[in-house]
């Protein structure tokens, strides 16, 4: 089959790879209908993960049709249209029973390679290096899905493929951000980053009753999209004193909740302070006393000059999440079916998988207004 594979820094290519096969009784094989680029792919694309190997298949967000079912699978049958959560989880360990699927103890693809210095194994994820817990990703014609009863979800007929694919990762990440921030009716919420996750965080805040939602970015197309589709107030930091605006628009206190959803793009390619650790510092300084700061996405291991004193002096709560859990996916699909959560507009560029390298170039460089590139086999 064909798959989009990492080759070298800033280079991906469509290659022939072996067809996936059932390995365990709880597996299914999915024929992919849609797969989407993700901000978590950018550090991989840049070659910043030493565990990545040439030929590794990318793609954390995908949906498709179940074509083969293991004997232990109970919830799915051939022909089901399913979206697959980016996190791979067993469903039975202590963390999974608490709903913390992204912390699963048992879903690491290669636990023998886990770094003992961290005294943990990363949870499983599609489209990530095997030694980092990952499984072959969704930028392919077919994918093996482990623990399918836990991580694959039937898509309502009312939700099309372009919208449903974002229930794999971006939408549950946005909902998790609002949940971690404990957004309540009447809150003022500020979000750094107007990509897919930032916009869906903004929408989650609106659905939870926030009085004002402000989005900080430097890309005019994304800011207009957040204003039009979410109802957020855009702030272009190139032309705005962000700290002053947030202060003024929150009654002089600062936002109740600040969310950083900018990921970690390669700094040499994506200059500008909403794409650097400065966004984390700005969020901490902007947040009101006693507020909550939420950091999303794959962060570099260490960031110097972080204002920890401000966190303690202002009694802030600092929370973070690299990947979402699976528990919210059915609820989000239901909201999509009812029209409460619109996501299809985030698929700004639709390309066949054969044009995957061009799609990643658009996404990496944020060219032509690209928010997400979506591939069809």
C-alpha cells in the first residue's frame, strides 16, 4: 500500500509499505478516507525527534471504514465508518479507568525502549516513532488500530468526513483545554494560537459559557476564521499591545483562563513571539490573580526563563496536556451532528495522498492560508 513517510529533516515522501495485518484479537484494520496534518507533526518533520526513522508513517488524525475485525472486538464490524482517536489506550489500566487515556500504561508500542531515566513509558499515539510509543499513522491507505473498542468511534451520518476527522485530536484537545482551565459562564478566556486547536479551544470555551474569548495570532486568515466561525475576538500581536488589550477587555484583572495552543514549530522557520516560548511567558503574565494557565501540545523538554515566580506570586494554576483523552470523542461527534461544533472549515486544503509532500509544505509554511491539509488516498 502507499503511505506518507518521513524521509529526512523537512522531507516526506509517498512510499510503498507493507499492508497492515491484525496482530491482536482487539485490532481492526481501517481503510482510510481522510487524514489530516497536525501541529504535533512539525517537530517530527523538522527531524527534532532522534527516535524517528526513515520510512516511519506519519498521521495522528484519520478516519475511515472498518474492513477487518479481530475476534475480540465487540463494538465494531466491517463497514463501520469510524474516527480513530490519536491516543492509543488499553482501556483497562488505572489511568484508563480514570479517563486519562493519554497516560495509558499498556499501549506503548515498544515498552522495552522506554527511557528509564523518566521512570515512565510514553502512551501510544499514531504517527509517532515506535520507540516513543507510536504506531504507524493515518497518512496511508490502511491502518491497524489496536484496542479498537477503546479508541475507534462510529461517526454519525450527519457528520461528513472533512468535519469528523478533527474529532480524532484537534476537537478533543480543544475541549480538554477548556476543561483543564475550568472555564465557567462569564469567564474571559485568552488563547494564543489560531490554528485548528486554538479555534476549537475557543469554541469549547464559548460552549461552556465564556463571556469573552480572545485569540492571539499573527496570521490574518486564521484570525478572521476564528472571528467568523467561533465568535472569538481577534488580536494580531504585530499591531496590538496584547497585554494592554487583555487587561482592558477583562475589567482590569486579566483573563480568567489563558491557553497556549501554539505547539513547538521549528523556531528557525517560524519566528515571531506567538510561536516561541514567549507565548507561555506572556500568558502567565497576562492571567489574572488566581487564574488558570493551560499549556497544550508537545513542548520541548526544558524552557529557560519561565516566570515561575509569577506563577507562585499570583497564585496561578498551571496545567498541561500533550494529547487528549478519548472520553470526549462521542460527545463531540454528537455536537458536530447537532451543528453546535463546526470543524469542516479547518480543512482548508484537500489533496490526494500522492500530493502529501506538497500538503505538508503548505501546512509547515502556513502558506496560502493553510490551517490544515487533509488527504484522501
